[in-house]
C-alpha cells in the first residue's frame, strides 16, 4: 500500500515538476473504479469490511501495475504514455484514499495533505473522480510510520 501512495508522488516531482500531468485514463482503471465503488458502498452499508478491504488492496495494485508496465518515472519511455499512466495513477490514488478514510484516518490525512487536496474530497460523492491535470502535489510524507517494539519484558 505504501508503494501505491509513494510512487506517483515521487514520479510527479522527479519528472513532471510536482504537477499532475495532462493525460487520459488508460487500461481498466475507470471500469474497475466504477465496479469497486458500487461494491464499496454496498459493503459499507452491510458492514462487510474484511471482503471490502481485500478488494481495496487489490485496487491499489493497479498503481504498481501501471508503474511496472508504463514506467512513468523513466524518461526513456514515450512521454504521452508515461503521462497517461501517471494521470491514471492519481485517479486511482484519490479514489483509494477516499475508500481508506474510514479505516486509517490518520494515514489518509497525511496522504490528503501530500496530494494538496481539501478535506471535502473525502466525501463519498467524490468517488469515481480524479485529480485535475496541473494540480500541484506536495512532497511525499511518511504514511505508515514505524511502530516501536511494544514487547514487555517478563
């Protein structure tokens, strides 16, 4: 999950001046998002969190897949394809952030700040929408801080 948060932000800063590039959604991102949002809303109403979180985790893998396939962080590839891939990653990342908000609110708060988005973005009505091209992204943060060893001595 951490890689899904960090890769788009890092690529955005290293290759696109800290702004979401102009692009179009590629692959199955939009269709998968629509399907997942419908399932998410039903599962939240039913309280079926374990199934839901598994599906959300699979959804996050789209970002890693886009990086593996289109390499938006690598200048050697076609720039249009790289921009489309990164634009799509930010679409997935925003929707992922909204879906995770009820489960890991502190983590989502840190991610929302890095994405430079208002708190109002965490509303269910925002599901299925992306981040506009040209939107300025702040530096990546630490989303899952290390946990100190909590073992007690006997």
